[in-house]
C-alpha cells in the first residue's frame, strides 16, 4: 500500500464535545492556537509526537484511543 493511501484519523472533536470544552480552552491547555485545534479536529494537521502525548494526558486517554492510522475512506472520526 502506498504511503499516500493512509491517513491519521482522530476523534478529538467527540472527546472535546463530551467534556463540553471549547477549542479555545483546549488550545490554552496545550499551549497552541485555536486554529491548530481546529486543524487537528478536521484531520488537516497531524500533531507532533510531543503534542500527541500532551493531548493524551489532557483527555486522560491512550494515544491509540484518540488517533488511528487507517486507509483513506475508512476514517471514522
């Protein structure tokens, strides 16, 4: 399978909505911009490993509970 046929998917929007947090709040907690959170939730931007760990700690979830590496077209979140 070609590298371009796989995509990093996430359920960040659902996790944030469950907690009733704003993008601004999450951004402040992580030390990034609200635009970064928006891009992450839309899967337009892949986080650095450090940011992925910080997100994991913020939501108290394992990284693999937040992010998944899937074939294009199979993304659930």
